[in-house]
C-alpha cells in the first residue's frame, strides 16, 4: 500500500525527532507550505515535495521542471553509498565497516598508509586520499576509480575530514572487486537490483566514466518522487513492504556522528549545531535540536529525513547562494512568515 502510494502519488517519507521534542511539534499549514515553496522558488528551486506518514502533504514544481523529470542530485548522490555498504555487509561481500580496503584494493597492501584505510573511512571522508579534482570531467576519464586508487595520500587514514569525491571512487572499486564472480556485474548493478528496484526507484540515471563506473560522489539523476522513495526506505529503517532490504542495525551506523566531524556520519549530514563542516540545518524548535538526516548536493539539492515527524522532504534546485536550509525548514514549519 505504502509503495503504491509513493509510486502513484509522488513518494513519501518520514522524519524522526528526539523524544523531548515530541510534545511540541511544529505547526505545518497550507500557508506555511506555500511560503516555503515560494522561498524555494525565489532561491532557484525546481521542486518541493513533503511526505508524512505515507501521505503526500505538499508537492510543487517550477516550470520548466516537471514531476517525472530526472534531476541532478549532485553530492546528494553520496547517500546511496552507505546503503551499498550496508547491503554488502549483510550479504557477506564485506565483513564490516572497519574492513581494510586493501583486502580488495591490492595496490594498497604494501603502502604503510593506504593499507590502513577502512571502508568506514572511505564513507566518512577521513581516508586521507587526496581529493582535489577527482569529480571533474568524470565522463572523459578512462577509469576514474583506478585514478583515485593511484592518487597520493594527503593525510594519515582517520586523521581528518576532507570532503571530496576520491573516497567514493575507491569505495566503488572495493565493491566492484568484492562482487567479482557473483551474480552482480558491478557496483551499479548491485545498487540497482539489490536496493533501488525493490523499492520501485526505476527513474534513475547516472554519469559514468569510459570504464562504465558510476559517479558515486555526485552523478545520479532522479525525480523528486524517486528520491523520496529512497528517503522512505531510510525512514523505515531499511524495511519495505515486509522485506528487510537493509539491516536496521547496520543502517543505523550511517547516522552515528563521525570522529572527525560530528555533523557527518557515513555519507549523510546530521543536524547537529555549531559543527564546522555541517550544513546550516540546526532545526532548533525551542525544545532542543530536532534530529534530521540530510543528503545534500551542490545547487542546494536536499533530501531531509526527519524520523520523529515520520517525514521526508525533497527540495531540488539550481544554484543560488542565498539559499538557507534553516530558513526553508522554519518557514515550512510555520516559524517564519516571509
């Protein structure tokens, strides 16, 4: 039932708030929806989609963008990689998040630093691999994943948070090599058949390099409805129509603050205040910080999963530097009148 509603009506999602905030939930009205959509539109927005408890509360598109048109997610794409890792551990292709990448990337085995890089460090952006320029001209690269494997080391593994694409390209090849001899051709085939198709997310396409590798750091395109389907899977702790697509205990690790940046977990931004690298989303509702998981991409693409409100919010857009997450959310929840 839920899947069909998402599929036919535009997807739905859930949000989770801390227990302390449950008694004082924000007020969402038709006027606040309209105000938030107007703010999004004024800052380059293409789409706003709000789903709660399996129901679409609001959906708005700005011409020429339409409901079924795939939209670049940019770095919002990164959030798929934690789901890939969860499934790979669940299926036995990886042992755990702390498995050395060198178990599969044999080129790392004799390097005193790279041999220590773990899957977790690739996903929380602390692998130490140089990141500069690895997301550029992806389509023209002969093999972007191999280029990332062969690049230099900028820091000790686990020593610092460094935002960039190369971590995800190495992770992609870890999965490619782990899947060798299995029923899955590569990481993209695995993500598609193992995770996305079972939830009905079929309207997705990818930037790929000349070797056929998907741009896992920023190259996915899908509709607002499609992205909401993925948000719903996350909200439901990996469960879909009675099937446990992703193990909930493993999935929960995606939302544990990482050692080098408490505003980032494994591929997801987290709504914690006063964190250097975090989004500006603090969500202070007057009764403490509301917990939200955010997939965020350049151009201000956003997938907000707020578990305590059982809500998923999608915002798609073109670049506008005046955009502010906090303003959008507070307007949506009736705390700001624009």
